[in-house]
């Protein structure tokens, strides 16, 4: 998935190869497989300043991506099995807007909200904006078969994804005092990746 991988930096020579046609695309695909980590605009240095100290220095692995695993929340939960640590969720919507969330715990089915105050939301519009826990409530993450919710208050969710990982929503919420993460409150998901600590 182009644009969402975490530590991949496009070199000037790669950009020139991309313009030359298929040959450059094949080389890029090989390089992406060899180093499955994000390219700009998700620069790890920017986001790493906001990650909890306990994850500093650890490597991340791509646990789920829609291009490989399909558009299914159930598949996302299955791919999270065996992971207990933090997850970085990165999305791109139909407008090309990138945003997401850091969850202090692996994403899973739950009867109620779970997680800790380390959880936060973020967006690139076009600069990085991070929305940390306000302390107003503890509605961090809740997952059921039909949706995944992050942050809540007054019946609104900071980030909401449907069971098909096709539609989502973002509203200001008391948990994070966030802005709408996308350009619109309702959006269609074009790409989604979930990164877990290796």
C-alpha cells in the first residue's frame, strides 16, 4: 500500500524509476516487500514523538492491511489475535486524507470500552495533529462485529469504522477533544493498515 508504510523513505532514484514505467513499478514492489514500512507523508520521526516511551526503540510489523487481507473488520480482529501490545491504525479516505489512531492495546471484540490514556487520535491535514486523552472519560476503544469505535462522548465517536471497513466517521468527542479527522464527518475508506509491535 503506497503512502501508509511506516519507515520506508522514497529515494530520488526511485521516483525517477516510477516515471519510466512498469520496470520501475516492479522494482518498487520488490523493495516494498523487502521493507514493508511506510513512506511519506507518515514520517516516523513526527509520530514517534507522541508515542509512549515504553514503545520507543521497538520495531513494528504490519499485522493487517486491506490490500492484502481484504476489507473486513472480522479479518482485522483475526489478524490481531496473538498480539497484546499497542497498535497503530492508519487510514486513507476517498479524499486522500490520512489519519488514524494509536491504541494502547490490540484491537479486539469487547463488551465495553478498553485501553488506557496512552491511546490517541491523529490526522495529517496536511500537518500532523495529535489528539491525546483529556481525562474527561475512559472511552478509548470498543470493538464489536459491526463496528470499531475509538473515543466517545455525547453519542459521538472520535473515530468509527463499519464492519466492512468501507465507511467510517469522525466527530469531536470528549475523550480526545479532537477535531474531525477527515475532511468530512462521514468518509469512505480507501486503504487501512494496522501495525503492531513485533
